[in-house]
C-alpha cells in the first residue's frame, strides 16, 4: 500500500511538467521537494519563504537539506507582518500568512514559467484546524501528498526508506503559532519566542514549544522529556532564561507538548468555519 501511494505521488508530480514547491524544511515539505526532484529533475524549484516568523534554525536546515540532495532551491521574502489582518493574530492568521506566501509564489510562477504550485499538506491535515488550506484553494495550489492518500506516518516512513535525515524531525510550525490569539504578532515577540526555543534546544530538549501569553510564558515539553525538566536545577535555569527574555512569570505545562494547543481557546464556530 505504501509503495502504491509513492507511485501515485510520483505520477501526479510528473503530470505537472514543472512545479514550484512551498518548502519550509519540515518533514512533509522536505519529502515533497525530494519526490518532486525525483519526478521532475530540475523542472522543479523548492521555494522557502523567509520572514521573522521563520526560525533561523529552520531556514538553515532547509537550505542544507536542499543542498545535500541537489534540489533546486530559492529563498524568497514574504511580508505577512505588513498585513494588519495577519498581525492582529485572530483565528484566521494562518490564512493570511499562506495568502501572502501563495501571492508571492504565484508571481514567481508567472515570471519563471513554472506550471503549478504544490504544498506539503498530508491526508491527516484535513481534519486539523488549518485555515491556510483555504488560501491554497483560493490560489489553486494543490496538495500531492494528500491526493496520494499519504498521512503523517506514511510520509515519515517513506522519508526514512529514502534515507532522508529529516524523517524523524520534530514538527515545527511557524513562530507566530506560539503567540496567543488576540495578542499582536510583532518582530519583537517572534524574536523572543525564537530565542526561548533556541535556549531549550541548547539545554538538550528536542520537542517543545514556547507559548507566549504576554507576561506569562507557558513552556511545553514532550511528555517523554518532562523528567529532564522536573528538577530544581532545571527549573532555576528555565526561570533565568525566560525572565531574561522579559517574561514576569515562567510556567511549565504539565500536559506537555501537543500540536495546536493554542486552538483550545477558540470557539467551536471558528474551528468549523476553517474546516469547511
């Protein structure tokens, strides 16, 4: 079954003739970029959007992966922070971010003559709260992983079988997803989140989120890594790190890391609207 999905993916990619791939460097987009290169050779281009909401470690990782595998790659600048509807950070923020990305990629497509644009949504993403999917529909951007019936685990297994080092890379959404809804997204708040997460990385944690709630920081760490955080010494270190970043109160979320935890405060109407 997995092999059949891979064949379906490669056939679909070949049908495009030429392709731009929205490429953040995460597992899904990295595997899609790699597969597109297998199917199309240099008739594809992986495109990474650089803005304050992209962590520098993510940009570096994306660049190195593309270089390692000979994947044509271009970094473009997006200006979602200049959009008031994005900066105000309501439940539609992700739509405005992707709308900006696909606006820029559509112009690039017209300038370079590529025939289609794809992004790394997989089958499992269809059930999540992801307003960016509506932006993809608006711009005619297609999702070949989802079309091939690939879920998150399928992509990881195929990436592993292909020998791609990113196969077990932790999930990592944009930095703006760490800021509570209703709190404006600014360059400063994004930089604080990025610095906090880099500090956690240096302390040896692998899967985590720094959730920005104004004066309060809520640190999420993967459940299996929580024992490393449950010591007086580590607590003191976390307090020092995050107070230096400007937070007045430092909290450790006892539920641990879970994707999309900020969405728990959204009304049901917002979640249903984004899925329709």
